[in-house]
C-alpha cells in the first residue's frame, strides 16, 4: 500500500510516534507499505521552522535522510498537473498546504 504522510504524521513518525493513531502507527511499521511525503509538506515545515513555530530534533535534511534509510520514505514532487487538479476539488481547506 502507498502511504501519503501529512505534515504532522511525518513529524510524529520521526519524534513522537505515540501521537500517531494506532492504525497509522501500524501502517507505518509495515515494511510492505511505501511511505511518501509531499514536497509541499517539506515547504510547510521549512516555513514553520523559519517563523519559529516548529522545532525539530535535528535538521530537516538529516531527518529526511534518516527516514529514507530507516522507513524507505520517498518524496513526491509537486508538478503543474497537481496544482491544476485543485480546480476540481471541493473547497474544504483554506490552508494552501492542506489543499495540496
């Protein structure tokens, strides 16, 4: 199964696993699942760190390398086609990071 981690799930997976729901923790620990993180989440994390709203246990680059090695985390790039698909989605979220 492909798992797309949202920003909080990625942060919790790295340093606060107990905050993941039991189902999410189980899915993340299953090595048969592929774990993905959107480049949009990286963008959001970097902005929050620069604003002083988020502190990670280490550098984002180091955490990404470690998660790729330990959990097989892969980064999903953002392409123009992804942005264009927003026009067909209901407007449930006002936060642009949540919409992507």
